[in-house]
C-alpha cells in the first residue's frame, strides 16, 4: 500500500489527572486478540474505581489526531471527501498514551475495507463500518465516499466518544 491519505492517531489527554497517569502501566491485565497482546482498563479495583469516579470530559480528552497536522479531529476539524472518492486511512493506537487501550472505531453512513493490520495484509476483504484497533496496532482502511452527507466517525466506547474521540466525515 502507498502512503495513506490520512494517518489518525488514537490517544488520550489526561487534563487534570497527571497524578493518576502513573497508573497506566501498572495494574493492567493483558489478553491476546489474534496475534496481539492487548491491555484492558486498570484492573486494580481501587485504581479502577478512582479512575472511573474522576474520568469526565472535564478531566479526560480521548483524541482522534491528524498525524500530519497535529490537530485534533472533532466536530469542526473534519475529514472531507468528494462523492466517489476512495481514501486510505491509517489508524494508529498509541501504546505510549497515558491510558493505552483498544478502540472500536465506527463510521456511520459509509463503508470501508480493512486492508491490513500491523503490516499483515488482510485477505478476507469484507465491507465494514467498525474496526477494532488494539493497543499499539496500526490498521489501514480503504474508505469509500459513496453516500452524500455528514457522517459521524467515533470510538464506539460511549465514554470515549463523549469525551472527544469523534469527528465528521463530510462527503459532498
């Protein structure tokens, strides 16, 4: 595959939780998904409860970041396509974020193919609207702009979407 049209980093900003960031590498449980080892949320009960109590959009921003510009994609910084465009997007889930975890990325109204994951070609090409991006993984998708409109792209974990991990794909 050639150079992608967009590279989008999946990451987090712990705005006023710097004192909790040290926990991201401790107390996590790992499990295997395919050939990838993934982290789940903090597994130490007291840490998990504390993180959930103080994790609000005011303290945590989950981010879709345009790697080329460094800008956060959101409801004003959006992806734009023309009807009939075919775009390649590289989704990279930052394993060095303050809270590494998997993200199911969902796009409304459009369809895509998963071309590869971590450089391994996907030979089972089927249309999708959601793809799981494990911690530390890169997933390349081929997005087809075959439906006019403004389409929501977001992490399917409601708390992440509500705290900023969302944008719009405009097809005009």
